[in-house]
């Protein structure tokens, strides 16, 4: 292995580590934010006294929770953007080292039209390899991903808080 390949291998390892670290950070923070939000919804959702103090508590807690959720969502969106750039670099490095794992993953997630365009950029041997992989593993990746689940989870929690705030407002006034 020459010096250039050694450097590329080191960069490849660093990129893989960064991708894993970003995923871990996003979901570790979610492991703190979501239970806090859920606990607030659960505790304030069963309140039986409907007065101004209760409404104010629900409003402040709800707005705070919504802000916390949105902050997590936008930070995770930024981190996923960094991760996407890192994954792109990994895919650039792989052909130079003879690696395939990230190219396999990317290829299997492409639409049929995108796969055709991608195959045009490859050698006949590489095309054959990817077509064989695709034939063996059809529909391996669902459309619903962890990245997409962030939107759904955040939206559901925010909707829960909005409903709770509106309910408390109606019950109080």
C-alpha cells in the first residue's frame, strides 16, 4: 500500500467514525429530550383543576417543550447535513481503496432511474457487481428512515403540546 492509499485509508476510518458519532449524539440527546417532553405531557395532561395557574403552567411548559423539540430537530438537521457530506467523501474514497460497503448502501437506496444514471459512471465489472447485488436484495431499504422519523416524532410531540394547551385554554376560560 503506497503513502496515498494509507492516507486515504486513515481518512476513510475517520469519516466512518464521524458518521457513527453523529448518529450517536443525535439519538442520545433525543433520549433526554423525548422523555422530558413525554413526562410533561403525561403529568400536565391529567390535571383535573382548570384555573389560570394551571393554564399558565401548561402554556409555559408547553412552549418550553416545543422550543426544546425544535432546537433538537434543527441541530440534528445540521448534524445530518455534516454527516451527508462525510458520507459523500466516504463514497469518493471507496473506489480508490477497492471498498464497496457505502456504495452498496447508496446504490440500493436509489430509484430505478437514479440507478441507471449511476451505472453509466462505472466500469462493466462494477456495473455487473451492483446489478447482481440489486437483484439479490430488492426493496431492502424502506422509505421510512431514522432521519425521516425525526420529523414525525417532533411533529407528534408538538401536536400533543398544542392540543394540550388548547384543551387547557378551553377548560379554563
